[in-house]
C-alpha cells in the first residue's frame, strides 16, 4: 500500500513538473508582440511594389518604388502609365502628394487621411505609421485557434490588442500568430465600438537580414463592397542607409 501511495505521489509531482515546464515554454502576450516588432519594424526600407486592386468587378494595377526611414520619413513614386509621376512624401506627421497633372503639392490632413490611397483598400493613415505595436497597444492572449489560409492550417495564438492612446486609428486589433515561428498570419482592425473595419492576411514571408518579413499580403476594407487589394513588395532592402535628400520637398516636386 505504501509503495502504491509513493508511486501515486511521484506521478502527481511529475505531472506538476511537466505542467510547469509547459507553462514556462508558453510565451507571454508581450513576448509575442515583441517578436512581431522585431520582424516587421525597420530602421529603413527600400522596395519595388505593386498594388492589385479588385473593386466592384474591375481590376487595377499600381506600380511603385518606395523608401522609408523609421517612423518619420517615407517617399513613394508611382511608375505605372496611368499614375506615372504621382508622388507621396511623409515628413513627421505630415503627408504630401504631388500630382503631375496639376504640377502641384497637396497636404493630406484631417479627414482626408481616412480616404482611400489610389483607390485601394489602404487609407492614407494606414501608410504613415511604422512605430512598434508594443509601444502603441496593450496585448492579451485571448485563446488558441487553427488558422486556415494559403492552403495550409497553422496552430496559432490569438492576441487581442487595446490601444494605449485615444488618438490611435484602430483602437482594437486581433492577431493570429503562428505558434511554431511567431509569424503574424492574419489580423483584424476594429473601431472602439467593436465594429470590424479591415482585415489583412499575409500571403508570403521572406527571410531578409535575419528577419521573417511579410512581402505579400491581402487587405480588405470592410466598408467597401466587393473590394480587395493585394500588396506585393519585391527587391526589399532593409536597414541600409538612405540619403536624406530622398525625403525632401525638392525630390517631391521635381
């Protein structure tokens, strides 16, 4: 009887030890969010991009070259025939657009920031923030789900984010993070009321400079009917010096 009790006690102890080890291996919400930031927040980026816009049974393709530095500066120039010469410059919190048709520069501000960029599902305000999620949101792990996308099923952590400041464009976010490699596979953006506004699905990730960086994703603005935009980045260069002259009014207007 004493041997049986000893074995039973040993089994209970081992169960607690195993449970403790499993818990220790489970990341915290902050660790998951920090992993995303480490992969996706860059010092600088340069790439060639393409936006494939599908809206109300019509298809448009926008081609661009883009440069960005931290959370302060970015420059985009469109090169497809219909939009050739259209340029966007972000300096700090200000966003400017140059139109070759009018040969003039317009400051995009206020309610205009919520408007569609070049007819896509991406708004102007979506393009001007490269600050880390960790600095902007408080995360909690709300569960574990299987995400089915791109022809594969992946076991994911589900992370709920709440904005730290009232000025955040999307007060709430919901993220699906691959348990195996920490990739952000899908995320949804919400209004303060809880209404879902947009969703993003990552299609392709490449290892660039030791990072697992998303280079293709699909976005949907749920306030637009029959709309979807696929964004593709090619020849991506991360964390290499970019001349300050790229992010200048002179470069915008020439």
